[in-house]
C-alpha cells in the first residue's frame, strides 16, 4: 500500500495519520506476529520498496539474514513485557533494503494499544552519516594521540640530550662546586624527561601515575648517588595518584630535591641507612608526598634553608598550592609535601 492509504485495520486520514505519513524517519506499525501493518512513505523510500509492498511482510524481511533467527527470539521476549525502547541505547543494529544492501540503524520501539489489539510503533533511523562522522572523529583523535606521543618522545629525547651535555661538561672540570651544580642540573633535567617518557609509554596522554613515576625516579637516583661503603635501602608505600603533566613536573622536581638531599647528607659517617617513600591521598583531589630517612638529621634544623634546592622546593610547592616542611624525627628527618587540591591549571616557572 502507498504511504497515504489506510492499513489493514482501516481508519481515515486524520491528523495523527498525517503525522505518521509525514514522519522524517521510516516508521512502521507491527503486530504481535511480527507482520508489518502500516508503513509510511519514508519507509518505502529508504528500504527501496514500491507502494504497498512493505505491508504484510514480516519484520524479519527488513533485517539482515544473519540476524533473523535471533530476532524472532528477541521479538518474543519484547512481547512478553512490551515497553518503550528509546533510540540511542548503544545497540549496534542494522537494517536490510529490498536489494539486499544494509545500513546501520537506530531503532525505537513503542507499544501502542488500539481497538484492534496491541501493536508496536517502530521508528528506524539510518545512522550511516552519524557513524561516518564518529569514525572521522575517532581517526582524528588517534592522529592527535599519535602526534602527542611523538611530541612527548621528542621532548624526552631533547631533555636527555641536555642531560648528556651537563655530563660532558662535568668531564672537563675538577672544580667541586661546578661539578655539584652540573650533577644537580643533570638530575633535574632527567626528572622532567621521565615525565614525558611516562606519558608516551602509556595510553593516557593527559595523566601520569605519580606513584609509579615516584618509585622509578627514586630508584634511578639511588643508583646515581650510591655512596661507596654506605648501603641505602629504599622502601615505599604508595597510593595511586593521577596527575597532569603540568603537576607531574613540579612534583617530580620536588621529589628529586628531596631524594638527592637525603642521599647526599643523611648518611654521612654511616655504613647503612633506609629511605622510605610515601604517597597518600589526603582528599579526593589532594595528596601528601613524604620522604623519611633514618639518617643524622637535617643540617641546620628543620626551618627554611638558603640552599637553592630547598628554595626551589618551596617555590614549586607554592605554585602547586601546597606546603613543604622538614620534620625532625627521633631518628632522621621527614621531608613532607602536602597539596590539598591538585588543580589542572598548574604551571612551572622557576625564573
């Protein structure tokens, strides 16, 4: 039957019938046996049928053959408890045209009670263009992800070159003060490089697992500053904390200073010692980073120091909206950074 003709149950072309016929999506009325009772003009056009050809067909006739047997069971389950099923429920559905070609579809089902019994209104939407747009967006995102990974990789490599330059410079000087400055600069650059290394090695380009980063950084520093004749053991208790690259860099620099200070000063005159790294959440968005040693204690007490390393720590802590302190222990020192809330808008400026 054509779009404007009455269905098998009759009825005049009234206001509601006009809405049905002029609906922009293919629209069917289907009976409990799965037979198409009515179909609008758009259904005939989209599915490639002539006037009246859809009425009386089984709804399985407009479904790809590979899904038909399964659909009979789904249809029976629907009629056992008919209810509205809106479009966009995340189901991957497909419809079949008369010529056998298929298109991805979104389908709404709505039970309707009529004088002729229970029927169901079926609205089919061709989502080919939407899926193509989504695929184009996904392809674009993948390209951007690949580009960002390449950028992080190149930044890491460039920082590694800078670190190597500091090392090469250190080979050409015997001045102890200059050697100290070059070594510390090399460590700070390496700490930043490790952030970019962590980013391009993971699926996430927006966040760094700081617990994993912190342990890796401290392991590397322990190898760098391993003092001959002093056995230093590193232990850790780390909760998972995700931070952005803007937060990871100042946090990493702070941890670098904390660890190097402990390794260089805490165990003077000792044969062995322990450093304990702790990271814990203090709020949904805040964390506390601590480094405890059982060494000889912080030189000059736990107050402010004029050393560049501690000045750098306090500067970066303020930029993170946090507080840093050195706490004297019965045996050793605790270096503690508390950041009440890690926000996404952190920048690093140590000028």
